[in-house]
C-alpha cells in the first residue's frame, strides 16, 4: 500500500477505537505514517513515550502483517494478551511457544488473520524462519519489519547483542518491505550505527525529547545501603511499586533480606535463579502482590507496570544509557516519581574489573572493550557532578535543555550543599593518606583513613602507630560517611587515585601536591540530608492531585482490576492502566457512552469490562 495518503483523522479513529486514545503522544503519528507509507524509519522515544503504538497502529490501516523483532520474551506475551483484550489479532514466536502454537500461528498468518507477529531475534535469523518470511513476503502478506530495542545492534550502545547484527538478513529476504528501528536510548553516534548496521535506506529519523520532567533525580553518597533504601521507601513511597537495582546477584538477595528485617517486603530477582523462580517473582510484581523488587538490570526489561513510583540504584550503572533506560521504568504513567542513585566512586573501579574480565573470557581485544569503558567514564562524570541532572541527561543525548532550573533534581532543589572550608578538608584527607603511607610504606583504603582522621584508636591503628601521626584526630567529630564521601569526590576530581583489586587503596596524584601546597582550590559537596520529597498521589504535570477520598475509590477499582486479571491470568495493567482508573474517578461515568470518554477505554474493553467498573463506581 505504498504511497497511501493517510489522514490524521484515519489514524486517530483507529487509535481511539482500539485503545481508547484521543490524542497521540509526540512523534507517534509521524512514526506511524512512515510505516504505512512504506518508508524506512528510526524512531527514538524515551521509555514511556509510546513506541509500541508506532508499529501496532499501521497494520490496522494497511491490512498487512507487521513483523516485530523483540529480545524481551517476558514482554511478548503481555503485549499479545493486551492487544487481544483490545480486539487486536496478534501472536508471538519464541522459545517458550510449543510446536502446536507455532503451527496455529503460521496458519493464522496464511489466512490473513494476524496483524502483528512478535518474534525473538534468535528465531528471526534461523534458516526455517527466514524461508517462511521470504514466502510470506512474496505473497504480499508482510507490510513492515519493526526492530525493537534497536540499540542492541550497536557496539557503541549499552546493551550490544551479537545476534542483532544478523537482522539485516530480514531485509535481504524481504527486499520490498520497509524496515523500522525503535529504541529508547541512543546517542547520535549510536543512531548512525543503527542505520548503517540495519541497512536502512534514507530513513525518516524521529527523535523525541529525552527529558522526563515527571521524574525527580537524586544522587546520594552510599553509606549503609539497606538503611538508606529502607528510609527512602518507608518515608516517601510506602505502598508504592519500586525497583531497586543491584550490581550482583548476591546483593539482590542480601538487600531484599535487609529490607525485610526493616519491615519492607521485598523480592529478589537475578539470572542465577531458576526460570520458574524468576517467573514467579516477576508475576508477583506485575500482579501487584509484591511492590518492591531488588534486582539485577535484567529485571524491568519487559515489565510494563506503569505505576512504579520509585527506582533506586544501589550502585552506579555502567552507562548513562543504562541509567536512562532503568530510571525510565519509573512514572511511565506520567505521574511524579523518584529516581535515587546511591553512589560511591568505588563503583567505577568495580565495573572496570567486570568489563575487562568479561572481555578476557570472551576473547575480545582492547579495541573492542574501549567503547564500554568510554560509557563508564561518561556515567561517572554525570553522577559525580553538581549540575542539573535533567540538563546533563538531555545534553548527553545531543539535545538542548534551556530551563534555568528543572525543579526536579537534588541540585536544583538545593539539596546539594558545598562543604564549608572544602580546600582545608581536602588538605587534611590528602595529608593523612600521605602520612599513613610514609609511616609503614603501605597504602590504605578509604575506611581506614577515615578512622585515623576521626581519632579512633582501633587495634590496627594502634599496632601500626598511626595514632601518633600528626593527622590523627584532626577531623574528630566528623561522621565516617562524611569523610568517605569526601574521599570519593577527591577520587572523582583525580586528586586521589584508587587502586584496582579486591581491596583498593588510596594514593596521591600529581595534582594532590598542588592542593597540599595551597596552589589549588577544591570544592566538595556535603552528603545531602534525607530529602523530604512532597508526594503527589494521582497527579500528572497538568492535573490536580486526587483527593484522599478519590484515591480510596481508585484503590477499590484496583481491587476489581486485580480480581478480573487473576481470572484471566494476565497482569492487572493489561486490563486498565492506573492512569485510566484515575480518569474514571475524575469523570465518574454512569453510562457506557460516558465510559468511552475515559482515557484508555476502547470499544473492546468497554464491552468486556465496562459493566463491572460502572457497577463498582455506582456503589461508591
């Protein structure tokens, strides 16, 4: 259907009829039009920006199948279930589908009954599938190819996957079919690489705004992880959905246990668990029977729970792209949400070891590792700096941010304060590092240096004679976490160097001497006090918060939604999103026609769920 003149009205009618959407998000209509008109495209929209609609909508107008390649098996079935509830014919092919389902899916395609087929990248490049695809293309049944998570094809991206390199073979088997790449995180360099690797021909490049104004970003020095995470969740997000990202499998289990001891029920999720264990924890979270998950980064890819109010990083991610994607899982419904990163400069050294270790095991050379180390340097600069977090993130992805203050990060909220007499504090720390090493000929770690500065006569300090140093006790009264935070900042400022290895130690740099001589000023930042973020339950940027009694009604509707979802064995958000439930409460519809005015209620869902929700609202 190349050259089809597609009116905005036709697209809007289809979106409203199936999904109950009365307006497109930025660039959705342009992206959909490129698919319908048969032009290649690269679409970059942030998490929550509505990428899926860009490839789900066109088949309703072209009446031809769109083939979607997605690495997220966990998301595939949820997408299919959600589409079918909307009366949209879709199917998925991946490793967890049995042979009977595969045959039934191909039969549906041959009969022209399917609009969307989701397939994993591993299956997409098998000989059998490619042969099937070529025949379907020759029969005119395939209208477009969509590559989701397209940044995985680039070695400059944060989640490079070698199997993605073969996806250009789909184009070779379907020469007359347009190809479309979708991703939430791509710098200009990565975008160029995606176009080249997929062989996109004069693509329409659509890049949305990377800024997520509803998210509040905070970077907090990491001191006592379990205590800090528990305080954030208990004080500002009690009862909310939250994801806590950890660097290792062991840490997910330790932190979940620690939160449990502090009265917060939390699950653990990592690749070392069995498939059944991971599925169970994921299901508990998506069905709202569990609100807090401590997880490695794999969790969340494919989790479409839109009411996640808080994402906490218990350690620094390995790239800005990973940080943007993981924090983007908060507030997908547009409501105010919080993202807190607990940071130590030791994280960078740890990631460095992991990256190089993985590269060695895979037989990768230094040239292949450099892009990952470059990404690590970028995230370290971002989190250790004291400039507007929204501005820093936006500019990293090649866009401008002109607001004088975002009003939604620790820097712009004035939670980040300079240390009084920063240069003097830096001189005391640097002098202690130097004196301790001179006394014994051995370098020491941050925690031990802090003990000397605080004047703590521990057994090791006394045995080594460090209680007789001139720097012993010169920061008496300072909290250990304050001193360690200052040491981390001196490492980031390259005024101290932290060694590699399991037990890293501190050594001076050339620049350290300038500071000790008073030739160089230093600005350190004080660890912020616990931020008392104002909670706005049930409000987006342009809406008034719901009143407490209205939120009680939302909670009743959530209960109904959960019961109906359990009966159908689907996640609750597949029935209706939180944003839809809140709009119901604002409008309080009393008839089917009024219910259709609610955001997210299309004809199919009205027929299936409308009566039950109208009855529940009528009982209020």
